[in-house]
C-alpha cells in the first residue's frame, strides 16, 4: 500500500468507532459553512432540537465538540464542586475510570465496585445512600463498554432521584441501540454521542442536562469558563440567535444531523429490535461454539456488544489478527483491566443486523480453529441462524 | 426551507471556518475504521508524518482531536507551570485572550499590548526580556484573526530563542496561507489546524512541539494527564504501534489527510502566492472604494484575511446581511473588541483565488451603496482587477 | 499535476456540463443497489414520478440512460416513420442538427431555417403547415444552446397542436431555468436532462411523451426494439413492478433524485427568477463593456446562457484561455457554425446566481484588456451590479 | 419509508450492478467539470490510458458513454456490415442475445449453440470455420452472466485469429475478476465496463479495439455516424486535444478513474485471487448444502458468479425475497431462459471477499429451510469456511 498503509479490513464489528451508515458519511461531506452564518446557525438549532427528539426530552440538547470522553470529563469538571460528595458506580473499566475524574473535583469520592462482569443493583445504591445521605451526585455508566455489561440505570436513577441527589449517566454506547433515555433513568446529565449505536463518526458529545444540573453548575465556584471543560459556555449555543463560544465542529454536526435522520426515519423501536436480535443470535452462537460469555448473567449482557472470555491459554490479539487476516473481519479486544481477558463483538448502527452475527461467529470460530482450539463452527453458525430465523 | 433552515449562501469568504476544498469534504466521507485497527493506525502515522512534511519539521506532528482553541488551551495547561513567568504578546483579541489562559497556570503574567490594529516588534520583546530575564515562556499569535494583522514572529522568535525562553506561536490562520513554519520562528509549540488556509473542516489541532517544550511539560507537576487538556497523553500516539489514549476523530483525520495532499500536491509556494495575490487585489479594491484598511500599515496586513474599518455611522451586521441578501456573499465581522468596528474578508484555502477579491469588493461596495453610503464600486473592481492582471 | 492532469479551474460558467450542486454530487455517491432489488425499483418509480411533478405532467417520466443527445436521437428513431413528413425548425446548430437525425427516418424533411441569431415565429410555422398540411411531425429546439437564443415554442406548439401534428421539443438547456413545461408548449415529446439548469451531471435524458406520441411510435413499423434507440423498450420501466429492459444508470438516477429535490424544494419560480436575473445582469454588463450580444434581439436571449459576439479580429479560444489563466473562470465557445463567432456564459443551476454575472463580466473584460482590446471593465461591472441591486 | 420507498437491503451479492467500492462512489461525487475544459480533457486522456494499462493493451481505450449493453449493440452496428458472415457463439442468454443484434447487420448469421449450462469449445469453432471459411466475424461472451459459465475464449480466439476472422468478445462480467485481457484471447473488439468486477457503477462501456477492427468499421458503408451506435465517432476522443462528438458522462468517468486506481493499486493478481477463492468457497458451500451447481462442470463455473439450480418445486423469487427479508441479503435470479431455473450469487468487486461466501450460504440455506426445504446449513457453512481456511 502507498505510504506504508495497511490494507483495509472487509467488515468491522467493533464496539466503536463503528462503520458509519453511508448516508452519514456523505453528510460529513456537505459544504463547510461559516459558523456565524444564519444558515449554519439554523442548522445547529435544528440539530440540537432533533437530538432532543431522539433523547425524548424537551430542551435542545447540549453538544460538546469533541468525543464523549471529553464530554464526560467536562461534565465532571463543570458539575462536581469541591463541596460535593460523589458516589461512583464501578462495574467496569469505564465506570472505574469515571471515579478518577470525579475525584479531581469532589470533596469525597465514594464508590461501589463489583467484579467487571457484574452489574450494580439499585438496592446497593439505595443502601449506600442511606449510609451516606450527604451524597450529592451519583455517577454511573449504563453500558460499560469494555465489559459489555449493563447497569440497571432506570432503577438506580429512581432511587437517586428519590434521595434528592443528581444522577450522571454515561450512555455513550447504549443510547440508540436500546430503549434508554434521560427521563427513563432520571438522569440529570445524560451523555452520549453519534459514534456508537447512532452509526456515525466519533467526534461529538450529545448531552441532556436537567435544570437541577444547570443550577448546580452555575452554583459551582470552580465550574470552568472559557474552556473545553466548561459545559456552561455552550449552554445557550443551540439557539440560532446565540453566538458560539468557540468554533463548532461543522462537519461533525452535519454528520449528526444525518445520524438523527437515519435513526428517527427508521424508527427507534425498529433500530433497537435489530440490535437486540443481532446480540441474541451472537450470544447463541458463542455458547454453541462452547465458549463462555464474559457477562456473569445473560440478563446484563448488552444488546450493543457481545463479550466473550478469551479461551484459556490463548492470546486475544492473535485471535483478532487471525480473524482479520483470514476473514477480513475486525472485532475489539478488552480495555484496561479487561484487556487480554475478553473479546468484543459490536452490534452498533449499520452492523446491528443479524447476518453480522453469523459473520462474527464464523470468523471467530475459524480463527480459533486455525490457532488450534477446537470449536464447533457449524454448531455456532447453526445456533445463531436459528435465533435469526425464529424471529423472522 | 424545511425545519426552519435558512437558505444557504452562494459564496463564503470568511476568516474561518472556510469553504472546504471538495476533495477534503469527500475524504471526510471515507468509511469510518476502528481506531485500533492496523489500517487506521497506519493512516494515522502517515498523516502525522505528512503534517510534519507540511510543517517542515522532523518529528511527526501532535494532533489534538478538537478545534485549535482547545489545542491552544491544552498547550497552556500542559506547558505553563506554577513556576513560570510568561510574557504574552497582545496585539489583538486572540493574543489578549491567550493571556487569560496563561494566567490560569503561570506564576506571573507579563504582557506587551499594542492597539489592535498594530503589531508587536522584536525590539519590544527584546526590551522586555532584558528587563525580566526570568521570563520562561513567550506566547504570541502570528495572525491575530479578529484584526487581520501579523506579528513578526520570525524576528520575535529569534530573540526569544537567544534569550533561552520557550516560544508558543498560534499560527492557526496563517500557516499554509503564507511562508511560516515552526523552525522559521523558533517555535517550541506551534499551533495550527486544517480549518483555515489548508481549506479543511475545523475540528482538529495540529502542533509541532520541540524537545525542550516536551521536557518542560514533563517537568511540570501540574501538567494534566488523562484529560483533553493534556498534550502529553497524545505524545506518542502518532506511532502505528502506540495505543490512542482516547478515541481520535476518525473523519477529521481523513479530512486532514486530504488537506495535506491538496496542499503538498499544489505546492506550498503556489498556494501562498495565490493567497498573497488575492489579498493584494482585495486591499487595492478596498482603498479604491475609498474605505480604510483596519491594519495600521499595509505591511502588517495578513495575506489570509483583509480587514476594513466599518465606515462611520454604519452597522457592520447590516452591511454583512445586505451582502448576503443581495449578492449571496458571506464575510466575517469582528470579534470581541473588534466587533462592530471592522469587516473581514477571508482569503483562505479554495477561495484564496484572485477572482474572489472581485466578488468581495463588488458585494461590499454594492451593499454599502444599497445602505446609502456612496462608494465607487467601479473604481474598486477596476483596482482589484488591475492587481490581478499585472501579476498574470 | 500527477498523470499529466491540468490544474482545475476555479469557477465554471459554461453552457453545460455545469458545475453541479454539491448535494447532487453527494447523491451520486450513494451506494449502488441492484437494479432488480425492490429498494431500487421503488426509488426508480419515485424518481420517475418526481420528474413528472417537475415537468407538471401526469404520467411518470420516461428516462433514457444516456445524455440527451442520445435521447433525442432515440426520439427521432422511435417516433419518425418512413411515412412521416417532418418539419424541422432550424434557428441554430442544434436545431439544424436535428434535421439530420429526422432525415434518416422520415419520408420527407421540410425545414424552416433562419440566421442563427434569430428565432422562428409561430406565424412562419403556421404558414408552412398551411402549405404542407401533410406534415405529421414538427421538431424544434427551445433554447438553441450554441446560439443562446429561444424559439417561442409555446406559440408554435399551439399552432402545431391545432393543426393536428405531433410536436417534439428539445428543452434540454431551458427546462428548470425558466418557465417551460411540456403542456405549456403542447409538446408530444419533450426532452430534457439533469445536466443543465437542474444543476446535475450529464448522463441521462428525461422525457415527457404524450399518449399520441406513444401511439405513433407503436404504429411505426421501424421503431427500434431491444436497442438504445428504442423509447418503447423503456415505456413501462418506471413502474416498480416492471422489469428494466437493460441496466439503468444507477448512480445517475440517484443524482437525478437529488436534482429534483433541490429544484422542487427551492421552488421552481425562485429558481427561474435567479436564472433570469443573472442573465439580465450579465447582458447589461456585456453591453456596458461595449460588446455586442449575439442574439438579434434581447427578447430572444435565453435566461440560461448569454451569448456575445467575438470582437472583430480576436480569437475566441485565446479569450477563453486568458479568462481561465488569469481569473480561473471557464466559459463556453460556440459549436459548429457558431464556433469562433461567439462566447457563451452559462447561467445554469448553482451558478445562476447574480454574483456570477459580475465574475463573468470581470473575467471577460480583464481577458479582453489583457489581449489588447480596450473595454470599460468598470462600466461593465457597474452595469451588472446595478441590475442586481435594483432587483433586491 | 418516505415516498413509498422500500427499505434498503443490508448486503448485496448480485451478478451486477454490484455494491461499489466506497472510494469509487466518492469519486462520482467529484465536481462536474466542463467537458471541453483542459482539465477534464486531461483527465479523460489519463483515464483512457489507465484503462489500457488495466486491459494490458497499448492504445488508449474506447469509452462509450452508456452501459455495456449499449456498447455491445454499438459494436455490432459499427463492425458488422451487410457483407459479413458472422458466427455467433450461444452458450447462454447473453450469447444468444448477441446473435439478434448481429443478425440486424450481417449478411448471414451462423450460430453454435449449446445448452445454457455448457461451454463452447475451440474445437467446435474450428470445425465451423473449416466448414464456412467465409466467416468474417466471430462473436462470443466470455462469462455468460445469466448462466455463470465461461467459454474458453483464449483458445477460441487463437483459432479465430489463425483463421483470419475478427473476434468480438463480451467480457463485461469477467474482466477484472479473473485473468482475461484482449490480447490473451486475440480479441479485436473486447468489451467490458466498470459495473461488475471493477466494483464501480454501471453506466459506461470500456473497449479495446484492434487496428483490424477499426479498419473493418471504416470500410463498413453502414457504420453509423453522429449516433450513439457509432464507435468511430469516439475513436479519437481519448486525446486531450480532440473534441468530444457528444457530451461524455463526466461523473461516470470520474468513477471509472477511481475504479482503475482501486484495481491497479491492489494489484490485479490479488484481486483475481480473492474472486477465485470466494467462488471456490461458495461452490463448496453449495455442494455441502446438497444443492446442485448450474454449470455442467465446475471447470466452467465463473469465479465471478456462482449459479445454483433452483431446487425442484421451489420458486426462485420466493427464495430470494426470503433471503432478503430474513438476512438482508440480496442475490440475483436468472434472466430470460434461465429465469426461474437458477440462483446467482455474485462475487464481484468489493464483495469478492471470502467472508461473503459464508454470508451467501447462510442466507440461502436459511431461506430454503424457512421455506420447508431441508438443507444442512451447518455443513454448508463448514465447507465454505474450510476452503477459506485452507487458503489462508
């Protein structure tokens, strides 16, 4: 390849960034307009409102012009004051990681931590809130992507709201792939982005922020201003009549515009259904191959990514590179503490289609066989296919 | 228009974001690949190296995955320690603004400030450095975009280097539109991006960082880590063998890839020449219209944007909206302290072509006439055209 | 440039192919679908119906999968039988050319020919029909592009219809740039395409065919079948339930889809208005430059292209290449008999915007001056601008 | 779906039009340039020369601006004169069809016809040439797409050349998917296009024409001129210094440009290898499912499409719609005489990747099961996968 570039893979089934819908990619090729031109300002307002429609909230969404990790860091910096006791829920690498950001800004960090193949229950949270009624903010990850597991944020959120604390939810890799919205989980700050189940490019954060959360930020003496870490800088930027504090990422906004159209035109329920079906077929295939799901229980396995224990004695990087070399198929490995321990097959956006479960199972089983681990490829594919056919 | 969207303008001649080259826009529509896939990692290294080629430095460039204001803030946060005395050069709104960021992190902020239609000389800097030999870092904007004026950073940089201080240069809206590179101005941190003269989308920062600057950051106890404000997080990310600390903005990298190809294939000298000619024609037109250039002297007027004093008693927003309504042509107004006082005609990327000087002069003169201010449109166009024809 | 490629021009103001709207170009990048897949078949029917909406007829349009010259040739081959006396109206190179195609198939070819800067009147046609009541088919070009002149096809069509003959109208370069539709001119075969005023790519023909014309074709023993020259092959292909006789040009259909959306969403009347205004400004500029319009009378000058006599003793190719070299601006020359005699400035699609009249006048005047012909550039631009400003 | 549009399928594995490489689709979105502008003329010459490189011939290719059926019809019209005895080889629907076109123009049409799952041997042709030494032209289809079978055109061509006749070869759906070039098969007219194994859009014909063939056309008194059916009109159009007789399909040329880059950069041998491997895996899967290949012998099965007999008593349209409904996967049915009798799985361009053989086998087997026909899906997938793994 020219310039030392490696050959492109054929099919990408990762936990994000994901293959984008072609329509979204084309939207990113729209002409770049001046951010202060009335045209772009009207587009921006329309996109912020359309985000709200997708999020099923009233207020136009807050858009941060960098990928969700930045949005999450900014949320910690803006929301959490030096007077706040924060309870962080750590059921995976991302949940654990959020504690580090929270700890930078809070008075005291409390944490509930469970093994990274488990979920945290509303009861555990309730118990902690009773013990420490001074908890001002609870932070949680809905789908802890490096584990492929879900926390029951709807139940947790109810408990948090009843207690009167603020609830910050990272729904980056679950929103738009399943039935989860800010009001479902009583979130005060709900964070997502276009690069996962919306099937767009990574490069923006989309947030819904409650009135209570805005008040908390405005009361926070350390809330950043004139900074990428400031949410308040951008609070009113959605309005076509308000100026932008800094330059928005025009092309990413154009992509988000199309991502929302794709999602809303197909119909959220239809989109969630194919995510769920693909994951179900994939899990059936994995089990029929004789492999073990990473999630302690199938109920907490995300419909947006399937995680699989790396068979004993095998090297996950070698498995993945073999899948790529022989079948042109790319999946994800673990991250941080889960690195080397699990494999991740994403079901997000355009590849949340049942046939890709078959692709994943075939490539995984083929690679394992190639590396000397006997698995029953035929049984795996048959099981995945059976799930697909039953649902049709 | 659907969804309350305003009609698109016909021609955009702003000081950025600018109309992108179609080839760059198409590149942003390339398939989104997984960031940890060897294909994308090889693209990323290639792009970082190609940045270095364009910047005329050895080391692969540092890419920050948000627009240059973020990169500049991160540079302040990472480079400037609580032990550093910083000299900030303020010859415009952006220069002045950088002082606010510097002040957050430094021990003491010194400033040389001149009227915002003026430039700061190397002699002024030299004088200050003699007075305060403890200055560790000097920060400057090359082209202060809200003024359209250039500081002589090559001369200033020599003085700073000789003194042994570090030099941070914001060349966001000059690089690739004229002959300016990190080594030309002895910059330790040189900041630019694809959204101005490279004719790409805003959404990335491209930096060249010297070894001395890296050492200063690594010695800075407050240098952020695990943060969007950390430059050190991304130091080694250019290598195809190194992991990304956070998710890169895939589509923006694809756009940058094409932006560099467009620039290097046409040839930097050729690109600069058309920027310079367009600006020269534009300035000639402005003067022949009987309007005043904002820059105190034409030598400090940037070849990448022409700034014009708003005629007495006129409203700049009305002038610009009339240009848009009647001629479909969009230009920029001022920012901050220059807002309402000047108009800005960008000559950046694909519109750094002489014919657009004629477009700008016509639309400007037409709008002024429409609003009751007599200007000699014919003379303006004739003067601009004469410059173009002489050079041909 | 790599591969011996010449540098791209900056602005294209030709009489077609024209610069496409970016939205149409992006549509051509949509995924290619299988022609017999229900998705593409439903798109095709929708596009054929949307053509009908734009053409203001009832029946879905007939689409020929090659540029309009092919569609016109096919119309001659399919419609004109060996028993038909045909009257061809020749007021320009294209009108004259149609006679050659008609002559291949008809029993006898009659022609009304006028100088190529003139138009043919309904009275002339009426007179001929009285003389030769056996004329079965009349063929005319609405806008004879190589002359930039219009024939009054609405009046002519009325005469033809009253006489009971069939009327074939080439409206390739007028439809969508002005108020002309099949029923306005009583056309039995009305031929246009996406590559002129619709601002799309050349590569398709769009036709409205009357019931009488279909009957005539079906009665024509020599009407081709299983051939690119057959209109009847494709008669029913618009229906999502009918098979395609040959492979349709998928990408071109996707482009046409977007072209129609662009046209219908902006609103035909709005689109025509800016074509007309641009042409009016351009003609004013030409006259103020002291140059002569090619059209004998301004009433017959097309709003979609302005034609100008090449000044005596000058070489049109040199004028055009100078415009390109100095101003990056491309216009058209003549064709056939008009080659070398006139210059053509197109006002079609996205460049049918008044500011481009100024661009054209500047580049033309600049080039003439450069080549030693004194013209008053300032007066030309002032005159064009005055027209624009009056209309605002 | 809006406008009555059906939902898009997920994966298209047809015998053409095929899913295009994204890079080619993006190229079709390039700006439309004026055909007579030096830029486009230089692109056109470069593309015609690059075609020659891919075809492994000396002379720039002839490009016809419509899909290959038009190019093939034009070749018949231009090459075959009323004095020519033509031998047409009919081993399938397309071969048979070519005889109808040949018959329009020739003095006498001879034909060798075999069952449509068979191939015609060089010995059969040799025998016929001995019987009828007056045969001037032999016409053959290399890959008769509606049958998925190959004729041994290299051997046949040798026989024809030795006899002194001209040889016209339709290689539309084999070129670029396997090792076949004009000189390999002694073709005088070799016809292909971008819409099959090159993985581009349908809409152009690419031809290599021998000097002898040009001479034959030029000597043909009935060779069309000023017609879409004329090859001679376009003979010299490749040259950047020659005018175009009619408007070329600009966007399609841009797509072809990219298609050739994709092909040549990957390397033809590499491209052919993955076509062959995908077909081999697919055939293994089909057989393991207990289904029958359509081709009489596997040696004549094309590496670019696999054809399968429709199981007795089953409806091919229902099988295909079930594959689409349940698995989102689209394949082709038969055409003409093969319609209803076979199913076709294309291996062309971007889907000529082994993993898609698994997709096809899964979707086919799943659909058959769903419709009540027992097939061993697991065995089919296992067999296809085994072929893939052996080759890795």
